[in-house]
C-alpha cells in the first residue's frame, strides 16, 4: 500500500484501505447476479445500504425512490472542497449470454449490459477510501448510487432537482468503455457524450378510398416527406462540429392497402453535442413538421420530451484527473479515444457543477470481454472494476489537493 505524509503528520492511504477489494467485488457480484431495471432497483438499494452499514454508515439519504447517497465529511485542515461521485445502479432488459461467468445474471431477461454494477461497486470503493482517510481532507465527499440512468424518469434529473448538487464544487463520473483495452483510461476535455431528446409527431389527414385519393389527405405521404426533409436540418442547417443526429425509430400508420391513411405516428430522437444546436433543432423540427403538414393540407401534433444534456468535461478538472490517473497507473495507461455518440444522464451533473467523466477500458479478447455495451455478451473483469475504484479515488484526492494550491473554477 502506498503512503504519503500529509498535513504535517500521519499517513494517508493513496490506495484503497485493506479489505476494500473484497467488499467492492462482493457488491459487484451481487448486483450482476441480481440485476434490476430502471426505477425498480429496490433490492439493489437495500444491498448497497447493507454495504454502507457494514462500513459504519447507517443513515444514507434516498434519491429518486430507488437510489441512495452518502456523505463523508472530512476532518482535516486546508481549503474545503465538496466533491460528488456518481455510480449508476440500473440494468437493462437483455438476456445475458455469458455462461462462463460464475456471477452471471440469475434474472431472466435482465443483465448489467452497460457496466453499472462496475460503476456502483467502484463508487463504493470511494466511500471506503474517503471514510478511512477523512482526517486527511477538508470538505465533503458525497457518493450517489444513482438509479434510472437508462430510462425515464431519469435518476440524474432527480439528483439535480432534489438539490443534491447544490453547494458542491465539482462532480466525478465514470463509465466502462469497450473500445479501449482493459487496464487503460481516457479523459477527454469538452463534450464527451451527446444530449438526447425524444419527440413524437402525429400527422393527421383525411380518409378516402385509395381509388379516389383526391378526396382524402394522405398522412403517410405527409410523414414520408417529413422523414426525408428532417435530415436536411442536419446536413444543410447545422455545423458538423455540433455532430447532430436525428433518428426516426417508429413509423406507424394505415389500416388497409386500399384506404388513404388519415393518421401517422412518428417517434424519434435528437442528439447533439452543442446546447445551442440542441435548442435550435428542437424548434426547427417542430417548425418543419408544422409547415409540411400545412403544405399537404394536413394537421400535426408535436410532443418533445427533454432528456439528458451532453456531458461536458471541465478543462481544469479533466487535467487534474489525467494527472491523477497517470500518477496512479502510469502515463501509458492513458489512451486517446473518441467522444460517445450516446447519452448519459451524468449530463445533469455536468450542467450544474464543473465535472469530469472518465472512461476505463474493458476490451480483452482473452477473457471474452470483447463486445460493446447493451449486448448479451458484454462483460467486465473484476480487475477493471478495482482499477476504476482506484482511479475514482485518485481523482477525488487530486481534486482535494489541488484545491489547496489553486481555486478550481
């Protein structure tokens, strides 16, 4: 175990305290064997509360009904820095196809296919380390075991709305990344995911016999025009740096092959890295739907559900995080990778406080961990879970030490 003299006396554990690995992996294996879907994580919540109680923390707070958060108040000297660490806890509706794992899912149709069992277990490691070292830092470490990252209503939105980020200086999030090798990390600066909004467009026309289409208003024709034209908002109205994606995932309408359809429902998503582009395209999609409907003598109803903001990595905090990982695992452990096209509700954290969201790799052909997230064969090694815990704690301590050298902003 590494030790460092701080505050003029005593020794600080830079590694996790003795016995942490066993506790982290016990939670990881339990969660993987007993996955629970978004907004249903009551058993997971109970298990995490038990883990906290075993560490002497008996009064966690509740977030979003099925989540927990715990505060460790520092007792050391220096400038206090209040840090939030997020570990999400929900699983996905996928049948696991990893018979090689002794801790594979025992819940049919459910599995931790996005690594949230690893994230939550690593977050427990931060709890254990902060608790063991509370005399060596000032300020507060709040660890949030957040539910419902995968589906509405989103847990990250509740964290922000419940005020759990108020009076905090920064936040740390993490995510497994199967695009980089096991044992490596990546910390980007700027937008690292995209925002995600859902929209529904209902085009309304008028029925008629297919032999006399002039007597009707064809909702399918209206909707088909919209599907084609909406992509021009990306290709002809938006700068490529904003990286917008508009996808229509459902197109439903019609009753028979000889009836002009009077109603079509389209469901889609809007994703982008830019908050300004996000707001503009929300408006333009609705405007386009209204104008196309009017052009075809139809009507339209438009609904938009605002989802996750893009996760934005603060430049100063990201540099601290990179240095912390390099000091802990060596500079060769840091690799370059691309921003994600997907979304994460850690964006609600990054929207409220300066944040860093780091990736830890899990791709390992030899162990069978070689597929992407949200697949039945996805997997993460226990070693990568423990590395994530150490990286998260190293970042927290580096942020706290940096606060005593310069003001984070």
